[in-house]
């Protein structure tokens, strides 16, 4: 077996190479190899040792293949301790993504040289953990500014090499051959002052001024965490570096790491880590290769069409946007330019960058100008009549072999495809608003969608940096279909006695980014109103939304009109109680003869979340979604579900399906039984003592 860590001598300098493709992860054999080769360099009286990764990356972090397996010696904290204790200078060559344990290894080295394109970070909080190999103790000791250390440790966001040099994380940044720079540095070193370069030896002192800085930073970190405990725990460990000796700090870090590792939040976040890597994988029955896409067409320059056009232009594709009038094109392209220009102030893009992106956009009012596109995405008005008309025109004008996609969020893609003479080239590509920002792409595989068309959509998701999930045809697909029973329960709870504000608070306390009524106001209450008018709803279903409909009819449309379920300050859009909404709700309750009652936050959470999961189980049983983990990816990336709870399907697994099934059965036998349709799949899994995760393992 080829060694993953080897040494080559450059004069008196030992260059120790880590070769564990693709990202030089910290596998057991890498940890062993680093200690072996560093020990040999010391024994052979090398002047210095340089740690460098092969393939343009130093170490990108832990080996995900070792997640959940029994740990093997040597453990990373001990490896880093031994690196620091070695009697010859050790220099880390930081290239590529040097993250997590990889960055912690560099903190055990005595010097750090970084390539200008390198990224450095401690992303463990994204998995519900904290840097567990001395990162919370060494980083604060190295950096001059404690807030910089707290930010890196608690946010998980990587920084670039220039920033790393500015805050003292690296000694030198080079735009070119970082190894050559490290060799030059090594040849000029001696070990007389090596103890001063051992970060664990640096003593920190807490002052009253620093206490105040930490107090303010900790409040901000807790607010940003929104219920996630890992960022706060990580920051607490970093703060401790100023109060206790290094060895005690290491014990605290280890204890905190182990507590987080076995906690529900870390389990959920690790589950989501693997779920999002699973969702882009095509079904087992799909074979072949994606088609080549060089030019993209977009139908519609409104909110959705404009956002989708931005997405492809940002990825480097030439994009032709079609609208019915030049006035509509002017508005749409003007909005796109303004959206990009906002990034100039923050430094995300330059004026030249905006101009370059705008140059990739072409405009037209003629379908003939889409003839040479390889992919055309329709983002027209959400009615079947409009969609059918668009696809008939596309079929008549766009070249054969091009892919025709609909951005529909609800409609039957099979019916849309039937309007063409090439249904195999048609599928759904449902983006979420704003499409240039939201990461989710729900790909809808129609009955006759060709394999290479599906594979092309997946390839486009990767090229445009979207997280895809695959759905089959069904009203609302995965996400919007599940939203219906969730919103139904929220509106029922209002009729029964809860206020919109109580429901929103209970669900944001649970971890949702926004509550259902705040979201409805943001989207516009008239959207749901018009949708209900277009559907043939039962009397019971119509009754649920009486208050919402009355609000619209009274001119309370949400944020855009200044009032909806809430009232909004016209300057800052701050939210407050809308007395008119309260009056309408009370009037509707009276008309419907409802005796209100006190409703607990626990009931609000259970009814809404169990309704989501119950519908998710129907989606799985019908084959609309392939995996429960795909459902959770949809809700994480498309609807603001708290990631640290893992998504609605993982959440009910955590609660226990027996409890969930019992509650649904109880509600199904109550006065609200008409609003529940218990899933046979969920009930069966509960009876068998299984989980949705087990169902995935057995059926995927």
C-alpha cells in the first residue's frame, strides 16, 4: 500500500507530503504518518520540517468516512501536541481549503505560509460541534484581536489568506509557489526561539475591558445562533482561554466537544450533511451522460425569471430573456442591474463585474431568438393555460435536442410536456424566490423525461451552485404540497384561540426562520387568496381560511399594503399587532360558533410539525420523493426549517414515531378529523418500531 505521508529531503529541510486524495482528509493513516515522518526528521537532525499537501490542498478537515466509527489512536489533539513539541521548526504550507482539523494542525506548527488563494476556517459548528483539537484554545492565543477568534470559531465561516495574514493567523502570504517560500523561510531559521512559537505557551490575561468585549460578543453570537447551541459553546470555550491555563482549557474543550457530539443537534446536523450529499444523486434507473449546455433562455423577466437569469449569468452562461413587451424587459433588466449593484458597496462585486454579468444578458420579445438555446426555462404566470401556450411556442421554435423546463411550483408537468412533440425533453426546474439567492432547486422528473435531460438538470444545479432534489409529478411536488397541511393547522389554531403572533413566536422559538403568518404577509395575502379562488376547495377547507380571505377583501394584503395579519411601519417595516386583523379574526370565530380556548406552544409545534411529516410520508409512499432525507433537504434549503433539527422527517424520528402516530390518531378521532389523513407509511413504521431513516436505508 502506498504511504499517504512521505518525506523528501531538500538539503537539510524535510519536506513531508500528505497525499490522501481528494482533499487530504485527516484519516487515521494520515495522523499516524505525520507523526512517523516528523519523528524521523527530528531523529535525522533535519534543520526544519515542512508539512505540505499534495494536489494543491493542505488538509481540508476530518475524514467523513470515519464519522460515527470508534476513534483510533493517535487522536488529533495528541498529534497536534506532538507536532508543537518537536525540537525542530515545523512550517505549514497552507493551500486550498484548509479547514477544521486541517487548520488546527497548522496551529500546532511553529510557522505558517499561505498561498494567496487559500481559504482557512473552523466549520465544526456547521455539524453541531466545536473545534475539538485545540482550536478553541490555540486560536485565541495566536490572534491579537479576541473578537476575530470568536468570530472564526463560532461562525464557521472561512476567511481568505489576506485576512488571515492581517489578523496574525499566518506569517506570510505568497501569490505563487508557497512551498518555495516555506523552503526559503526554513533555511533562514534556527530553533533558538522555538518556545516562543509554541502557541500553547502563550499566556492570556482577562481584563475588565476585555470582559466587556466578550460580554457583547457573546450576546451577538447567541442571537445569530437562533437556537443552535454549538456556536455558543464554542465561543464559551474560546473565552475560557483568557481565564484558565491551556491544559485546563483543553479539558473544557474536550468535555464540551463530547457533550455536543452525542446531542440531538449535532446528530441532526450530521444527518443533514450526508442528506445534502445524497440528494444530487440520480435514481438507480437513470443512466447516460448530461447534454452540453452552452446557452440558456429564460421566459419572463419578473421576480422569478430575473432571479433565474441572474443565477445562470453569474455562472458564466450567456442568457437570452424573453418578455412580451420592451417595457417589461426594461423593468426586469433594471431590477437585475440594481440587485447586482447592491453588492458593490459590500465589496462582493466590482462595477466591472456587474458590467460583465450584464453583458451576458440578451433581451428579446420574439421566441425566434431562443431558437439556438440549449436550455430554456419558463418562468411565466402560474396558470396551466399560460404554460401550455408557452410550451407550444417553444416546441415550434427552439432547436431539437434543447431542454424545455418549467419553473412551475404546483402544476402538472406531464400536462405541460404533452403540449410538445418532444415530451422526453421536458421537465420541471422549480426555483425558490429569490432564485439568485435561494439554494434549492426542485427538479421535477415527468413521466417521459429522458435520462440525459434529468442528468443535465442535475449538472446545471452543480454549475449554478444549487442544491437539487428530484421529485416526481404531483400537485405542489414535495415542498409546496407539504406546506398545505402545515398552513391548514396554523389557520385552524387561530380559529381555535391562538393568535397569529403566538403561533409565529412558538415556531420561531422552535427554530423556523419565520412563522407562517409573517411569511404570508411577506409573500402577500392576495397570493393565497387568488390560489384558493382558482381551486375547488371543500366547504371545510374554505372555512379554515375565512379570516385570511376577509383580510384580503378588506385591503389588508400584507407588507405591500402596510397591513395584513400584522401592521407594518412604512419606514422600517417593523411588525406590530394589527387591531383590524384581531377584530376580523374574533368576528369570524363568532360567526362560525367557535368557543375559543387557551392553546399551548407545545400543541402549536406538534400539530404543525406532525402535519408536515405526515404529508411527507404520503409523498414518500406515492413515490413523489425518493428519500425522506430529500424531503428534509427541501425544507432546509427552501423553507427555512431549522437545520439543527434536521428537517421534518428527521425531527419526528427524534421525537419518536410511536408518539407522533398516537397524536395523529388522537386528532383523527377528534372534531378536527376531517383535516387529518393519517399516512399508512408513518403508522406502519411506528407499529414496527422503525424510523424514516431506516426506511431510507431499506428503500433507497
